[in-house]
């Protein structure tokens, strides 16, 4: 069995590649992406996609079996920021998952904004941070080395 750190490194690379591939799609504008680290099975990825239709079940993932392109079970959450915020307000467990997630470069500003919002809805979390919103125009080009 692989040490946990090495497995996490492989998953992190696969998650970054998956989100990068999604960002290349011409009909999709991803403003934020998070890797939700959870004890639940599979890899959980949240992508904020502008232009999506309203989704009252944004906290319920689509599950994909492992494939040649992504070797892990994938639990993918795709929705508008507004729908994720509503899910965070009604589901404290989901809020905690978002609050503790790892933002996926390069667009981490909007991801961190969603995390700040989620932390405000986790009972044990301080809520001193502002209730900011994120738009595509507020994203700057931050590239963090991994």
C-alpha cells in the first residue's frame, strides 16, 4: 500500500488535470474549483460554473466510475455560486466540507471567497470575514506552484 502522502500527491495532480481539462471546454466558464477532502469514498471536486441552470441540489454530486482519464471514483459537484451558497446555508456538513477544501489553481480567489462564506455557516467557525461575492471579472491571474 502507498503511503498516504504519495497517494494524495497523485490525486492532487489528477484533480488539477481534470479541472484544467474542464476549463478548456468552450461552453464552460469555471470561476472556482475546490478539492473537497472528506472521509467519504472517492474524490470530491466542486466546480463553480457560471451560466449553469439553477440547481436546488448543488450539494449532491454526480458520481463517475474510475476511467482511463481519471483513475479514481469521482464525485463531481457543478453549479452556480448562488446555488452552492444556498446549499451551504441549508447543509452544515456540506459547509464544513467546502470550508476545509483545497482550492485548485489558478483561479483561487473565488474559491477562497466561497470557503469564507462556508466558514460563516459552520457552527464552530468564526464568522468575522466579510460576506463577499465573486464574479468572473474579479478573478486575477494567480498561479501557485505546486
